[in-house]
């Protein structure tokens, strides 16, 4: 595999806030990534720096092996669909698409028109008069029809209803299958996008807490449910990331894939195993790291 | 259609296997492509490709260069043998565990099994 993006020791500081804290990662060619994490975790900052819309405080960023700053050769191969994209005062969607067509060398006008019809987007209204969902549709259409070699979608679905979001996911998958390219999708709706992602990067407090194949993550954790004493006996010595109990019943989330022997032990003890979705795992890992951080802080 | 907690590509492969076992996908017929599977299950094509690769490794599907994937001769027998071998572990062990919890012995189970099987065959209401 060849990587299209290389990030080394990237740090971004805004006055007193450390938005991105010494992170390193790489992005493989023709792969769909999920960039996940809570609000303020640093996702948008990272994407802005990669697309040269923001400056790094420290560290190195290479896109297609080059520095992206003021590098038209690199920038025309990337598309960044921002959650809060600004357009000129009197612009209409038609204007926005015309500019996108000039800027992106792989732009597919037929595809754009099919998407416009599917999202039922009015072309002649000014963009500032569009609804939040229609505004998101403008971004989604540009991101898909641009067919850029690297496309970033930063929370692209705000205001889009479930049907429109499904149109976006379906068209993304279909078009990616025909025209493989690198896609980095930042989203809060983790369970909704989990099956689209080949790899997930989770950012929490400016640091990377997970960078793995989605398939590998799927059996990384399990909930052990049953009588509290029996559950505690089983999880002793394992890495526990979450605990819940109701009366004498406990549900404990443990990390690590379960072996056949583990499963037999669980069955013998009369316990149940329930799967942990990607969303639950991420919520629990980020809570876990926040708790760990607090404890560390308290010790100092 | 897709469950949590089990590798997706395994579930995709099992879906194709089920069609071969029940005959809806005949031997020598063309199997669904990676992209068709990805679109149908709404999953990443790389995951679908992994499921297909699992089936070619097993000898269930054959790749004909430039044309696509086809169901191999003898694929159905191979899958039946594999599923039968896994049957006890997959279905009987959980059944026995639950039966033990409820105090049902092998004789009770035998009786229940015959009862259910005959009800099913006559498609009548349970007695």
C-alpha cells in the first residue's frame, strides 16, 4: 500500500489551547477512513491543516509527498467539504457548481446533475436562503462529483434527513467502487457510517487513541453480562473499559477478543456475551481516556 | 441483516454460502461481484472483497479472469459437509446449556424434538 498523506508530530496550539497534540499517522491510497471523536477533539483542525487552510504550530505534513501550502498542484487533487463552508453573498448553487467544475480536474457534470435531482436542490435560490439540509447537499454534491483523489467530508450531513443521508452513503459507496479514491469522513453518527469505513482513526483531546482497521475493531471488545459476582470473577485481570450494574446484574465491557476457552468459561458460568458496536467502543474508550486523564491530573 | 460483533466479511461470505446451500445460486453460476455485494449490504467494497477471498481460498468460488467469480463444482457438497461438522457446536451446545439451566435432560429433549419435528411436518398447530 502507498500512503497519500504522512503526518509527523503535528501540533497545533491556539493561545492556551492545545488543539492537536503531537500526532503522527498516515493515510493509505484508495481507502475510506473514518475520522471520529467528540466535538473539539481536533478533527476539523487536522483536516484544515492537511488542506492548507490552517497552519501547524509544529510538525510535518506531506500530501502526495509534498508540502500542501500554496501548492496548487497538490491542492487541486484534494477536496475539503466543510461543515460551515462560506460562499459569496449572492452565490447560488449553480455558481458554486460552476466554480467547482473549473477547479476540480476530475469533475463529473452528469454525476453532479443526477445528485442535484436526487437531493431536489433548487439551483437558482441564493445559497444564504437555502435550508441547512440544502446547504449540506451543496457540499455533498461537490465532494462526490469532484472525484478528487483525496476527499474530506467534515460532518457533511447536518440538516440532512435520514433518507438524504442514505442517498449520500449509497452514492459514495457506488462511486467509490467505480472510481476508487481516498475518502476521509468525519462523523458523529458512528453506527450509521461504521460499515462504510475500512479504517478508523479516533482523536480525543488532540491525541490519537485508535488507528485501526474497522474489521479488527469489531471483535476487540465485548460486554459480559450476568450475576455480578460471576462477571467480576471472569473479568478479573482483564482490561475493563466500562461497568454498569442493575441490582445483582452487571454488564462489564472488556477489551480483547474472546478465545474459544473464554467463551466456554462464560457459558459455564451462566453469563452472556453481547457485542459492542463501534460507537459504544469509541464512546467508552474516549470516556476511559478522559477518566484516566483526570486520575493522572489528580495525582500530580 | 448484519449483526454486530462478528466480522462483517465472514457474514458476507456466509450469505453467499447460504444461497449456494439452498440452491438459489447454482454451481457454475456467476456469483455476485464485490461491488454488487458492497452496494447490497451497504458496506465498504474492501470488506466485501475479503469475504469473496475467503470463499475462493476455500474452493467455493473460482475466479475466471476478466469475466468474474463463479460457483465451483462440488461447492454445495463441500459447504454441507462443513456446516454439518459445525452443527453440534453451533446449535446443540447452546441448546444443551439452556436445557441444563431449565433442568431438562437428554430424554426430555429427545421427546421435545420429536414433538416439534412432527408438528412442523404436518404444519398443524402445536398440541
